[in-house]
């Protein structure tokens, strides 16, 4: 969860960089198209970068799906969602736990610092169990999202 905000930003920026890289790479090939897997000047081919980017996007979708499932279906889902949102998911990181508590109060959630840490750990545990459930045999359809067709 600590990396969620950073990965979300990186994926957004990476998509723009990928477009620029594809354009620059394929402009070098005026007479013939590039060969799949070809490496120019020792760099990684754009195809490898695209594959890694797509895998990361799929991992984020699985994480987002698990978060939404927890939010909708768990008896304390909305409460846990807002704790995770301000701790890990919001685009702007809160300065400290006190700022998270202030943000939670805007949602009508007043808790102590100690209670916040207890519920944050509970929320992470529930989210973790949902994500691990996705990797079980019963959820093969979800895990197939991790592989490209």
C-alpha cells in the first residue's frame, strides 16, 4: 500500500513517455519497419516497456477492484476505505497521521490516533485477504488479467 500513490503516478506519466518513445523509435526506421524484439543502441525495445507497463496497469486494476470490493461488501467497508484513502490512495499524501485524522473528520469519522492505527491495520489485513483470494484457484479468471493475450 505504501507504493500505491507512487505507482499510480508513474503509470500515468509512463503512458505519455511511452507514446513519445514509440514515435521517436519508429521514426528512425524510414525504409523498413522494426523487427520485433530488436534493441537499438543497447536500450530496451519499446515492446518490453509496453509489456511491463500493461502488467503494472493490470496489477493496479486488481488492487482497485479489491479496494472497491472491500468498500462495497465489508460491514465496515466505507470506514476502512476512507482510512486507506487518506493513508495510501489519495493523489496528495497527507503530511502525517494528524493530517489523516483531520481529513477523516471531514468525512464524519472522529477517531483517536491509536484507534486510527488499529483500524488501518485491520483495513490492510482485509484488503490483503481479498487480494490473496484473487490468487486462489477459485479466482483463476482474475489472475488471468496478469497475463497478456
